[in-house]
C-alpha cells in the first residue's frame, strides 16, 4: 500500500515539474 502511495506522489511531482501551470491551478 505504501509503495503505491509513494509511486503516486512521485508521479504527481513529475507531472507538476513538467507543467508548472498545473501547480498554479492547485493553489487557486
């Protein structure tokens, strides 16, 4: 279970790094 969560977090971080605009959307 924890491994799946770690993978999801890692994927999310990579997505945010690839698309900074997505991070801005999360802040608003």
